[in-house]
């Protein structure tokens, strides 16, 4: 059995994106590296 050594991508659905970013950046010390808008049929169907 192999052990995970890194994470490439993680996705979370949140009701308030700005509040979630503040939590991770200000609360946990994470760095926001990229932010993009996914406004397409596939993504809208997948995450609402």
C-alpha cells in the first residue's frame, strides 16, 4: 500500500466564498494562490 506524499487539488463548496477565504488566510495562515470563476453548465450542474 502506497502512502500519499502530496495533494494536488482539493475542492470545497461553501455558501460564502469571501468568508471562507478569510478563514483559511487569516485564521489558518494559508496563502491564496489562485482564484477563478467557473461559469459554465458543467460546473453549475456539479456544484449548484
